C-alpha cells in the first residue's frame, strides 16, 4: 500500500469518526431540548403523551382547585385552554389571571402534568413566549393596560 492510499484511508476514517461523534451530540441535544407550546399550539398540533415541553399562558379565572399539595388549574391563551395538575408548592405570585409557564408532560387523558411551575415575577413582566402567544391570539394587553 502506498503512502498516498494510507493517508486517504486515515482521512476517511477520521471523517467517519467525526461524523459519528456529531450525530451522537445532536441526538443527545434533541433529547434534552424542551420546546414551548401555547394551548392553541396544542389544539392545532398535539404533542404525544410522555414528551416533556413547556406550556405557557394565563391561569384561567375560576379554574384553580387546591387539594392539599395537589393543585389543578387551566392554562389559557384566551382562545384555547389546557387542564394542568401540579403536585408541590406553587410560587408566591401564582394566581388566577397571571402569566405562567409550566414544564411537564401530557398524560393519556390530555391533562398536562406539571413538574415545575413558573409565575411572572412582577406586574410588568410576561415571559416572552407567553406574550407572543397572546399577541397571536389577539388578547395581548401591553404594560399597564390591565
């Protein structure tokens, strides 16, 4: 075998190893990414049960039911609403009519089982994803117009 062929095989082997490593890294990124969806997004294109994602919108008025540490409520973008169940302590600023981003999975019944709940931290802040979702649905209230 000539030196030229040896170099060619070495380069091809190196490129193959690099391609396999890149594929493994991209696959692991895909598993750890958490996508954001609004209730309207879920109505248009459902997410399969068991897939972790973030659900954002407003806590629907009159929907909060507390049973010990289990809390049930509905997240809405004023067009669609999704029932949510959360077990744990809610943020102090969590209340009806406020912006919220929840992280978790849909179960087989279409109920979002949240593992984490984030509430907006003051009256001027709205998570960007929630604000964009409300703008799309036509229910955006700019700062101070509540």
